[in-house]
């Protein structure tokens, strides 16, 4: 511990929450179990009605800081995160959403990676867990190319990041000065998330540090926006990437190799929009909106992917038979709504 103040937090953990008491207790306990003790957890309660304050107080640890605000909702999630940032005292900002968990050595492992480099962001692998904390998968590996994985030089990681967000928030720690340099957490008005636009902006500020370990656990459950509105989330992500790319190119901030990705990016946007339409059709099947689902799947008759065209035919059949296709999607290894 030499070199650090005896009680000053080196890490500020930002945890926004809204009516997540059942999960939040386990989230807090995973912070309390950290082997590195110099941290604070700032829990920003967005007007919950399930006594989050009492839950925090029950842990009896002064490193837990509770802030309550009037309910502003997911459309203003960036403001909620930045309120936590304004209260933070640490050199590093860690993200721990209220339904996620950490392994006990997360902070100590990432401290080493951050102190040994000038990286603006440290990340690693994430385990996917269900409502009962059971791990059922691990997130796909980041880019194989070490320079892209480390975003070295700054911006090179965009060869992958523009197409897919491989940085999972439960694994992320950000150097505070870099986060403040981009104006804090980012949230375009059409997005209901802050992670992807923030990581895109940080990719131009400096290198990333990748730790090849499981550094967080990302809970997947039906209450998440990625479940209830996966199609719109994907569409918003593509718009976010496009607007970031166009603005950074206009300002001359993109490395030449990245600036030449325009054609690939447009092709990818079309494929993602088609897949988002497929997800919307499946969600409509689950709600019994048979005519609306039929129209969504019919619009994919000219999709680029033969596999997606075939899957859309199954969706059309489901709309006619008044049934969903989730069991088939699960057997095919696809994202499922249930």
C-alpha cells in the first residue's frame, strides 16, 4: 500500500440504481469483498421506491456513499453517471451497475495494469450470469491483434470498436482525467446507454490496457433494456458509431486507416438494421402482435444474409400459427428473449 494515502480512495466506483434492491445487495457485497481496500462506492439512487438507502446503511461501511435524486429515467442516464463523477474523489473511475458483480481481485489486478501504463481505460473479459448468479457464458474475446486490443496508437481500436462494443462495463476502469477531458460520460439524446459512446470518445484520448482475466460479471435478465428493446438498442448503437465517425473525420481526428472504413461501416449498418428488425419481429411474436410481426418479417425478404432470410420465414410462419420462435432461436445459439 505504500505510495497511497492511508484512507484516500484510489478508486471511485459509480453505481446508478433504480428499484434494483434484490440485486444491489449482492453488487455492494462484491465491492466489499475486494482485496484492495482504497475505494469508495457512490450509489446514485434515481428515485427508487424499494428502500435503497436502508440497504446501503445496513452494510455499515463508510466507503459506501448514498446519493438520492428525483427519478430522471434511463433517457438521462448520462446525467446520473456524471452526478456520481462530480462526487468522486478517486484517481480512477470504475463502473459497477447495480445488477452486476465483481471478482475479489478485480481492483488489485487492474491497478497494476493502470499504474504500469499510461492507458486511459483498463478492461478484461466478463462472465455472463443469470438472476441466480450462475455463470452461463463468457463474453467473446476482444480483438486478436494486440495493437487493436490495446488501442495502440490511440484510435487504432476503432477498427473493431466502430463495429462492435467488445468493452463490457463491469470490467471497465477509466483514468479520471481522461474521462473529464471528454466532458464526462456521454449519452446522445437517442441513446438509452452511456457505455458505447463514452468508450468511442475515449479511444481517441489514449491507449487501453487489456487484462486477460474475468474482471466482472454481467447479469442478463428480462428487466434489462437489452432484453425488452434489443432492436432499438442495436439501431441506436449504429447511429452512435456513424455520428462519432463522421464528426471525428470532419475534425481530422481519425487515423488514416480508420477514416477509410466508411464503406465497410455502411455495409455493416445495413446488416445490423436488418437484424434489429428481426429482433423486433420476435418481440412482437411474444406479445401476440401477429400482424405487426408479420410485417416486420416480411420486410426481410431481401435481407443480405441468406440465414436471416430463412429465419424471417420461420418468423412469418410463427405469426400465422400464432406462436413464437424462441425455442428454435435458442437451439441455434442466438440471443433469446426467454
